[in-house]
């Protein structure tokens, strides 16, 4: 339909032309270099988090939220004190940090 347009196989993004097939040397040739950067897979025992870690995440979140609620209701000793809010935000942040390490 449009004979002047190149097919997508002949063109790259924009108006640039494709350089080639991609592979320069054949595998197994004498001149090819092998990579020494092999990283073995991580064993499943390392990838699995301990069972208590999930409970720790939930406990940190619940303690943080409970501290905020109790501070709002003036049920904590010390009167009006922002240290409880700092502790609550610290507990929630600690829960988030532990959650990023959970597998």
C-alpha cells in the first residue's frame, strides 16, 4: 500500500536504520570470549524468610497504629507529648523496612 515506507524489520526507532543481526561472533569460535561472571542461583533455604518475620511485620504495624490511637485519645501518660507520635511513626517505618526484606 505504501511502497516508499520501510518495513519495521529494516528500520529501528525513529528514522534510524538497524545496524545488523545483533550477534558478531559465532558461539564456539576460537576468537569468542567467555564471560567469567556466572552467578549461581540462590538456594531456596536462603530465599525463605523465617516464620516469625511475618508476625513481626504485623506486630510493628499494629503497635504503631495503636500508639497513634492511644495518643489521640490521651490515654498515654505524659500529657500532650509528641514523642509518642515519633515512636509510632518509627514503629511503622520499621515494619516497612522489615517488609521489604520478607521473601
